[in-house]
């Protein structure tokens, strides 16, 4: 594998790995004081919306290419799987608890992010066709 290919993969997948690490780190904290001022489910949805965008970008090898529905569905499934694992992780952290409603909010956020990606790529294709 060439250096260029390695750098490209790092560019595509590095943000995904970093963001997954950030979610894990934040979940391992017993108290996120800064987050108290915001609705919990909104924070969950926004957090997983960003993850969905990063995963879709990684799975598609970029965000500007046409994105098949299968990749969007895979990105969503990976988000939900990580949300489930994150809630299990939180159940072992002192002063934290797991809640299936958090997974639901994560799934909704991932869906919204992927719907935005699908809409944007469709609009870009239309624009290029004209």
C-alpha cells in the first residue's frame, strides 16, 4: 500500500476513530457538568448525527460521491450498535446509568444526519446533471 493510500485512509477513517474515542471518553466520565444545561435527548441526537455523517463519509470513501442506500443503512446500523454498546458501557460507570431511550434518541439523530446526506447528494447529482 502506498503512502498516499495510507494517508487517504487516515483522512477518511481518522475522524471516525477519534469521534468514537471521544464518545467513549465522555461516557466514562461520571459527571458531564457542562451538558446539564441542555436537553439530554437533544445532545444524544446531535452526537449520533455527527457520528452518522462521519461513518457515511468513511464507508463511501468521501462525502461528495453518490451514496447508495445500502451504505446509508450500514452507517445507521453501526451507529445504533455503537449506541447500544455505549449504554452498556455507561452501566458500569459510577453515577451513570443506561437508558434505552438514549439509544432511541441516538438512532433518531443518526437517521436525521443520514437523511441530510441522502438529500444533499441527491441535490448535488441534480445540479451536476443540469
